[in-house]
């Protein structure tokens, strides 16, 4: 239903004030704080209309009003103003990534922690495997201190990696040679059609690097054998408990039970996976009925244009949507860049 300008301004004032204070909002508060140019009596009449239309609710008799899920949805879709990141916050995020650049798992874990740290909501990162695929690319990256990272990518977008120990006499040039031969020989192959004759050819060409080749081939086999599934990386759950909503112990129990169940979290994140841009699910829009007191702001990160996972913020329906939207958008864009750079990175 279309709202006139006055109702839009009053609804926006109610949403913004309730987000900031967690206290029901009355007409006098709006008249005093938001300078809308109308009397408290006029605001009360407009609030009565908004309540009848389903945009706001009265939690207690004689109390002020709070936004309904419908009211939050209208705010997010029509009233919310875009928020920009400060240079200090951007620096904090980039520094967080720079200190966790060697392992894919570390990068994703760091993303979840940064999300929680910046917003005081629960940061959730999901990475997805698409089932068994064809070999697309392998890269052996010299990590120094007699270690290498082996990264295997399938045509379905799954990324599998492992740190392995290497002999002291193996250098970056040897690793590049192994990568070159394996990429040439295995391109487009599935685990089922890597024949013994092909394996013999590979070992013949790389006889001098046989020890590390054994481990690299193990990673290839594991990467090509991945079944469909998701892995969840969760930021600090203690941050979200600072929100006033979680002074209720029953809500805390429900939240903790959900956050401890990786599959349930994956189902919630997968509901919006592959959608373009940043998506907001509010209260009763959540796929799990127990989540009607929560909202999720989530975006998809990509590698080479393909969606490979999601970055999300889980918080109460009274979450700062403009803030959460800006954070998720920034983190998603940067995680895509960091993950692609990680694939090309050479340790020194």
C-alpha cells in the first residue's frame, strides 16, 4: 500500500528511533526529536492509521509503537538511506584480511569475526561445494619454511586446499613445474576418468618431484571427490548477546541452539544464495519459524564470476539495516577480491 509523505516520515522516525533506543516510540518523542512540522495530535492520528495498515504495533497498552515486520520491510525497500563506510572501518577490514592471507579457512574465519566486531551482530560466512566436478585448475604455492599450499579448483566452483610439507630442496620453480604438468594433463577430467596410464605419464614427467607429487595428487583426488554441501564459519556469538532483546533467557537459548547447528545455519544462508546484491530477510520471512524474532542481511561472494559462498549478519529484527547492508556489501566485495588474489598469491 502506498504511503503519503507524512506517513513515510513518521514511519521512518519510528523505525530509526526504535533501532537506536530499543524503546517503543510515542508521538511526543517524534514531535520533539524529528521536527516534522505537525502536532503530537496529528502524529497520533497518523500512527493510528499506520497501525491499522500493519506497519507498526503497540506492544503494551498505553505504550508507544514499534515497527512490525511489514514496517521494517517498507523501510528497507523504500525509506532506508545508503550508508557509506568510513576510511577507518575500511582500514580495519583490510588489515584483518592482510593478517590472515595464507589459508582459505583463515580468511573466511577472519571475515566472520570482522562482521561481528564491526556490528555487534552474529557474523556468518558460508562456503559451498557443488558436488563432484571436473578438474579445472591446481596451483602449488610456495609458503616458505618447507611448506606449500595446494589449491584445487573444479569447474563447478568448488575450492579445495591443504597445506603440505615439502622437502628442503623443493623451491617455487619446482612447484610451478608440477602445477604446469598437472594442469595440462588433468584439464576437464573427473575423478572417474583419471586413468592409470595418465597417472603413469604424470609420474614419468615429474619423477624428480615424486614425493610432493604424491601429496598433490591426494589433494586433487579429495577435491574432485567433494560431495555437495556447505561449511559455516561463525564470528563471535557473544557480540549479539549485547543486544537488549537477549536479556530474555529463552531467546538466548533459541539463538544459541541455532548457532550451534551448522546445517540449520547453512539452510538459512542457502535460502538467499545466488541472489544478486545484498538481500534482507526479516522476521517471518525467514525459512525457519523459530527465527521470526531475527533478521538476516546477506550477500554472495564470487570467484571468477561464479557464486561460491555467502556473507551474512544475523541480528534481531530491530537491527540497524542501513549499517548492516553497508557492512555486508563492503565485506562481500572485498572477500571476492581477497579470495581471487589468494589463488594467485605467491609466498615469499
